[in-house]
């Protein structure tokens, strides 16, 4: 009877989308690992490779149309965003094999940077519903913002040295050239006018690379944590950067924190903003809102280990070595 029941149950469809140029490591082992992880009696697995910008979005749209249960993004933040924005408000479930330099969403979900362990999360983890954000109709999952972080994102796109060291190097170099602007933030009948170094709307707690712009952000609370950092000088930058990497930015007296589901950002001129680390041109007014529980994801089961001290984290150790050299 059990065998007959198994035969009558339709297989779940899995689409794996691999970006062959994400990160620096080889992707050759991924198809073999994927096919070994999924029971062919229960799953139909197809593997697709991206070949150009937005190709991942095209493949994901087809997977949604063909009723795939799982769509797996094997790539960096750009690939994850391309795929995830197609899956919002659908029954499809996103899995992530992080292969990029920042891996913001994967890190915030506590998905391992190890390929084998991230695949294990896809097959043995739990399904969760997380929030996503929209900024002037651009979908984001971790952060969007204006000011210095958008300026850094624009420069980091051209940076040859990737990963946390390249990110910190870029921050320290960019602070010399950056000029703060005045912004007006409107939310829940209130408004704030401040000259700001950074205005970041955070659905997740970090940009990526364990850089925590909003340590208390929760992707399942229907809110964004807005961090406005008042202008800081080159002498204040090292302390602020350390606080960013140690989940202590909330202790900085130049940071204003706002918790809201909707925000309007006004500025004097059009300019760059970033969407999950990707810089784009935007106008004088930016409307940001959070959509609750709009994306299904596969993530590890929550444990007390998720609260490990950042001082023991290998990424933080790399940063300290860079900073003290």
C-alpha cells in the first residue's frame, strides 16, 4: 500500500539556477552535489546556467509558470535578488547556495557559506516566510539606501579586491571623497530633517560580509529598521566601522533609529541609491515600504548558536587583521 501511495504522489520540481561567474570558486561540483542530495523518486531536478544579465530572472519566471516547488539560487547577492524578486507572492520556495562576496540574505538567514552545508539546508532545513521591501518599485530583501553606502556600492562594483577586506578598503578610501547631503524622512505622520552620512532602510540586519547596519532588524516583523547616521569625519570612521562589524552601531550617538513599515525619503537632487548593494539612479523622492511574509525561503532551523558573539566570527577576525595592519 505504501509503495502504491508513493507511486501516485507527484514529484516535487526543483530548478537550480547557477551563475558560473559568481565569486571566485569553481562551480563544477555543484550539479553532482545537487543530484546526490535529492531523491530522484521524490524530486525532478533541472539545472540551468545563467549567461547574461537578468538571465536568472528569465529562468525563474519560467520555473514559476511551470509550477516548480523550489527554485535554488547558486550565486551572489545579484543572482539571489534576480531570482527572489520573481518568487515573491508565489507558492515557490527560494533556496540559496551562496557563492558571492557579500551573501547578505544568506548570512542573515544563517545559511552556511560552505556549499555542502548550504545544500543540506535546502534538503533538511525549514520553510519560512520572510518580508521583502520595495523602494520606488525596486524590490529588495536586505537593505536599500542613500548616502555613503550607495556611494560605496557604486565604487565597490568596480573594486578588484572582493570580500570583507575589499569592502573595508573601499569604505576607508571612499570616506575622503564623499559629501553628506540633507534629507527629509517622512513616516507615520512624523518627519525628520537631517544632514546625513547614511540613510539605510534595513529589512535584514546586515549589508552582507557581516556588516551590521541594523543589528535588531527582523525579516519577519513587517517593519524596516531605518538607520540615519549623521555626518562623520575621517577620524570617526574607524570607530563607526568597528561598530558596524561588531553589531554595536546602535551605541553610536550619531545614529538615529526609526522602526516603520513605510518611509518617504526626500532630498534636494536626484542621485544614486542602492538596492541590496547594487547602485541605481533614483530621483529626489524615494518611497520605501515593507511587504510582510511575501517570500518563502529555506533556512536552517533556529538555534541558540545563531546568537554567537561576533568577536569569535572568522569574518570579523579578518577585518581586525586588516584594520590593525
